[in-house]
C-alpha cells in the first residue's frame, strides 16, 4: 500500500493525533480565510468591515488603515473566488453567502463595529446586518453603503451574468474597467467566472420586506455614476429608523478609487459619530 491514506492508517493513534494537530496548525482559521487585517490592531475600539464590489477582493481596502483613525481596525472581507481564495467557487446566491459570512465573523463581533459596502458589497452588508438581527447577534453601529440602489427598487438593467465573454467585456468597459485589464486574456480567464457569479448573485436577488434597522445609514454615490442615480440611492432612507444621510462625491461608479481621499474623510466623520442627523450633501 503506497497511498497517503494507507500510510496514515499505519500510524499509531498517538502519531495520527499529532499529524492531525500539525495539519490544523497549517490551515488558516475560518476568520483568517474570510477576513484580511493588513494592520491588526488588538487595541482597536472599533472594527470597520469592508465589502468590495463585484469581482473585487480584500486588497482594494489595503491602504485604508493609514487614512482612518488609529483606534479603527480595518477588516476587509475576502469571499471565495478571488485573490487568496481564487481556487474556491464564488457564491451565486446571497443567502448562503450571508449565512456563512455571519458565522465566520462572529468571533470579531466582540466590540463595536461598522459595515462599509461598495456596489455589490453594499447589498451584502445590508443583508448581513438583517441576518445578524434575525439571529439575535450583535449588529453594526452604522451602515455605510455606496453605489448600489436601494434593495426594494426593481433592477432596471438586463441580466448580464449569462452574456458571452466579449459582450460581458463591453459592459465592464462601460462600467469603468481599464482597457489594459480587459485585454489581458490570462487575467480575464481567471476573473470572468467570479464576475459572472457575482453578477448572478445580484441579478437573482429578491428583496423581502422587514422592519427598518436600528442603526444609522450613510449612503454615498458618484456624481458621474451612469448606473446608479441619486433617486436610486435615496431609497435607502426607508431602511433606518434612526438616521440617514446621503453624500455625493466626484467620480463614477468606482469613485472609491478615483475620489478615495474624499470618501475616507467622509467615512472618518461617520466613524467619529458625526452626521447622524438626517441631511443631504453634495460635493462638487
């Protein structure tokens, strides 16, 4: 017998137990698989969980720690299908994603926390918050949601997850994906399955009415975003029974990159507790 299982079976019970222990030590914990903390801060008074747009991963939030208060720990969510989890299939429905994510981050909900979600990430952050409430778990101090229409509004766009690769690339180009990325065949071969899964997750989402949340909601939108209008974003107003704010920043759908400094300054204000009164702002 030369197989690995045969060799393991031939070990004594004590050696089998030691081998299992070593294998467990090599495996990242569930938290570490799902959450990237580029600058761990055990003394943090607040955790900011960040959820990326479709196709994006935790690394888009890598530099945020330097721009936000030192008492905030950035916890960037890393779903399957990208970056360090590229070999895992991405979720195609939001329910299973939210349930698994809630279980994974529970050990980190031992202190106050806030959710920031951009585009698809905003939808995930919102549904995760409602899931935590249904389960009687801790909930965020506030929701910071960007570049996604209010979930109760119908999707005016055609479903795109099933489109041929070349047509899907045209859609991505219009959304602002750089041409150099779209022309990189090897990169697109890796990215497209995850993008399709993420688009399918959004396209198949079905809103179910629940009571408004008990935390403030701050919404951010790009002034030049051709996909998401101001009225689409203002619909989030209905989902907080506490406070709501709406801030528009220069840039298109991915203004979190093009106007990052302004966005992080606004987020820092929200984390400090500013802007809880209902208001509407526009930044030129």
